C-alpha cells in the first residue's frame, strides 16, 4: 500500500475513533441528564428505564466497535425495537388503531430481521478473511 493511501486510511481511522468517543461522551451526558431529571421528579417510569436501556445499548455498540472494529448490525436493530417500545408506551393512549398496529408491526419486522441475521450467521458463517460485520 502506498504511503498516501496508508496515511489516508490512518486519518480516517482516527476520525472514526474521535467520532465514536464523541458519541460515547454525548451518551454519558444524556444518561446523567436523564438521571438528574428522574431524581428531581422523584419518579422513575418504564419509559425512563427504556430510555436508559437505549443509552446502554449505544454505549455497548461503541465499545464493541472500538474493541473489534466491527459493528454487529443486530445492536442498532435492538436499539430500534426498544425505541419503538418506548414510543408505544409513551404515546399509546393518543394513537389510533392503525398507528398502533403499524408501530407494533415495525417492531415485529425488526425482530424477524434479527432472527434472520442470527440464522444466517449460524448457517452461513463468515470466513476469517471476510471479517463480516
């Protein structure tokens, strides 16, 4: 590999790591703000707990990516399912039947996608050289 390409690759890797660290710091700040809000309200709701799980999944995703250089596609899908569940919990009373069915259907589609991905990885694993994500 030429020096210019190697330098460019290193620069992109460094920018990627900086971006991931910024995401991690922003997530920790968001957790602190949410804990402060719960503390001041003297109340913890299921929606608050689901939001905390979303933050934890984001931190786990950053940690896995920094550790391995790979991003398992399942993690963002898990985050999306929890976000949809939180949306349902927060706004269920104001939703009409079709919106409720649509959001629940979206969660089901995401769950089926995770199942398909897991099945695919078990049935057709990546070769070591491919370094699948």
